[in-house]
């Protein structure tokens, strides 16, 4: 099969950072689907792994943790899918990725693709939808009120892939007032399209802007990027006993200012379930099926913003460069080998 891979981790401008290669077709295990990949999307995790993770000596590392495609074959113990089904999923960091014509993936972390979307639109959703869902409902537990706190959620980095779907999930599935941060006219327009009630500028101090909205102190804050820049503001603006979640990787995270308000802190990493084969690993498949249902019901939009083609090393290098710029709106998807 055709694939895009590397043997040495490093910067994108290295000659061998991503290469077009031919690899053996994967063999599905008992619970695996063998998926013919039709579209992929690129996330910050792709660029982090490419820079830092070496495959075993002499082997190729295939990136890609978002895909949509069709089921080509099923393992002997598969229960929920059949050959020909259209699927979407974010995969597993411990296995080869989706930047290949064929991929073996555990059925328990796979969802049935929304019938109202094409492959590129669907590939934009899985990783960010799982991340946002787990952050909101498993970590922040936003359906459980904070005594005295405003029924409000602040999403820092609202125009990114995770922020874009977090806004939608909060609007459609909760009664929260959703405040998103964005600094450029185009990103402000985007987060409003996603459903944010209010928009504040993360280039300025957040606490005074939140106070000016006169909503009270928000019960929940979800930080998707640049967390280290905003911690002091979050400590000032969040409600006592509020709940804070983040997904990025600050070199240092001093949460001591949260102590006097008893703010709980939650780190969301959507690959925990698949990496550790947790007993509830199949929650991710059920979650994606629910996202699919909400999309087909017209309640959620694909967060696809940029569509590229074909799936090859040159196009993936372009998508990695765009992702590393930190200025993306929504998601980048690549379709067609």
C-alpha cells in the first residue's frame, strides 16, 4: 500500500521529514477493522510526534490520527461493523497512523460516519470531538453545577479545531452561556458561527473582559492553547470551586493561585483510553456514533475549514506547516490518494 512516513524524527524542513513509501498491507486483529482511508485531517499531535518520536530502527513511522473511509475487512471478533460501512475515527497513538491507503483500527474506537458529510468533512471531526466531549462531560462535568458560579463556559482558543467543536457541544447539549476567545476578525466571525454567545480577545487581559460582560464568574474554563499565558487571568475570573481543563503542554504549570478558590484542574488527553486499553475504551466509539447522529440531525457542523488534495508527502508537509504556524481556523483535511 501507499503511505507517507519517516524514519528519523525532526523538523519539517528536513529532506526526509515525510516521504512517499510503499509498505505491506496491515493485518487486522480480532477486534480490528481494516479501513480503506479516503480522507485524513492533521492535528498538532502529528507535528509533535514527527519532531520527537523515532520508530524502531529500520522501520517507518506512519502519522495520522483522524480518518474517514470504508471498511475493507473485519476481524473475527468484530461485532458492530460490516464490510462496506463508512466510518470515522481518531485511531491509537501506539499503532501506525492513517496517512496510508489502509489502516487497521480497533472497532471500539470507531464511529459510523455521518451520512450527511463527505469523507473530508467527516475526517475533520473525530480527534477534536472526542477531546472536547471528554473535557466537557468527563473532566469538567459541566452538567453538574458549581454553587454560586455563573452557568457559563469560557473556551480559550475558540477558533481552533477543539475549540470549534467544544463551542458547538456546549451550545447544543447544555444550558451554558458560551464565551470564546479569538483575536482576529476572521476568527471572531468563525467562533460566532460555531455558536459562541460572546467573544473576547485573548490578546488582552481576559478577566476585565469577562467582568465587563456582567455574567458573573464562569463555573468552567477550557483552555485549548497558550495556557501558560492565561493562568493568572483564569485564577482571577473563575468562580470559587470552579473547574478548569486544559489540553496543551505548558513547560511549567503553576496552579497554586487556584488554591484559595479550590479550583479543580483536569488534563484531557483523548488517547488515554486506547493507550491503556481502559475498561471503558468503547465509550469512544459510542461517543462518535452520537456525534454522527447530532451531525445528521443538523445540530453539529463539521469544523472543516481548509480542504487539500491529494494525500501525499508534499500535501502533508503543507498541512504540517500550516498547523505549526498556530494560526489555523478549524481543521485541515486532505482527501484522495
